[in-house]
């Protein structure tokens, strides 16, 4: 099996071994650096992942996908400001590449920059209008800002696309003293959703 196949079946240690061999044979193999970086991320070794994505970027600085991947590794490493810089660069290189907008929105939420997050979720939705998760998390962000009507509208749209979690949650809290915005803030900031690669 190759490193990519090992990665797909979840054998990240073997995947890293194979990508090490590939890099030894061809130190300019951007694919191997990128995929080894993804494998390191799966192990939670974000420093090594960042190093690999950085090497790939050094070799091919014009590839937006690499900045998005390194941004995810930075964010997973607790460095959301560095992540935002990489998402910015990915967007600058490829303005219609949707994933960095979504990922940058999540990073903005960590800084409680909710207006920026809403703009990025909205841009992502404009590029991928059937994204359940984007409506779901933009709805949460609206609720956190106290814009319940907009949050409810996004919750309904997410539900129409197959995820009714926010809509049901909002309905269950509507008639209680529970702080809906505070509860939802914990969801988006304390236990963030998965990034898009």
C-alpha cells in the first residue's frame, strides 16, 4: 500500500513512514509533505504538521489549498491568529475557494469577532448554497449576537437541508430562562465544528 492508501484506512503511522520514504526519494514532492502533514495532524502533532505544510508552501507558494491546510493545523495548535493569516492568503490566491471562508469564520468566532464570522459564513454560503453546516453555524453566530430572527431563519434553512439540531434547540429554549445566546456561544467557541479542507 502507499502512504495515501494507509491514510484512507486510518493507519497514520504507516502513512507517515511511506511519505518519509517518498520525501527521501524526492525532497520536492509537495504531495508527500502535504499528506504527511495531514497524518501528523491526525496524531495531534500539529508542530510537525505545520512544518510539513510550511515546506510544501515553500516549494509551491501559489497553491491556496496548502495555506488552508496549514491554517487548520495552526488553529488546532491553538494559534487562531496565524490560522486567519493563512486563510487570508488562501482567499487572496483563490477568491472563489470556499473552504477558507468557512474556516476563517470559525477562527473569527474564537476572537468573538462575530460580524467578521457572519460575513465569511455568508460568502461561503454564496459559493456553496446547500451547505447545512454553514447555515447552522451562521445561525448560532446570529443568536450569539442577539439577532434571534436571523438565527431562527438560518436554523430553519439548516433544518430544510437536513440538520434540525439548532432549530430544535432554539425552540426548546424559547420559553425558558436559559440564556440561548450564552449556551450557543459555548457550542461554537468551546467545542468548535470540524474545519473544511
